[in-house]
């Protein structure tokens, strides 16, 4: 896990976090991804009064990446609004796995800048991927 990637993506994720639309939970999350070509994309969570329709920061960052024609995540960072690490929910783990290999780094960063490093394979072992549809 590249320290420069973590610092760059953390800055982007915390910046995106500022734009979070979270009037119901007041739990502002930011996320940022980097592609194999070095392109970066960020996103924040977007809540809705119709609660199931909200979107996580990871999904927003991935959507921004895909909308610009990229299909691979080399590293993702998730910025927490507090002292705790904010791990991706199950749905976001699946979304990350769609665009990543098992060894793709996932870094959670707390408000104080502490980090927890793992991989998407550790967070979602035996992920269901496109090749599973061919079986």
C-alpha cells in the first residue's frame, strides 16, 4: 500500500466528505479511488428522505470513476467523520470487488489521520464476480 496513494486519496476523500448530503444521520463519509493509470475520483455519501435510496461514498466515487471511462480500482480510501474507522458496508464491498482484484488495497482513515489497511479480498472473501456468471 503506497504511502503517497494513501495521503493523496485521504486528502481527496476528506475534501469530498465536506460535500456529504447527510441531514438524517449527520454521518459524513468520503471516499476516493485511484486507477492503474493514476486517475483519481472521489465521492461522498448522499442520503435521501426515502432512506433506502441513499448512496454511500464508495458508490459515488466508483460511479464517478466509471462515468469517466475507467473500470479498475488500484486503491480505495474511506474517510471517517470521527475517531473510528468506517469500513465499507456489504453492498460497497461488492461494488469495490466488481472493479478490483482480491489484493486491491482498501484503507480506512480516521478523522485524526490514523489508518487501517486491508484488501478487498480480506473484506469480502470469495466475492461474486463477472467470471462467476460464466460457470
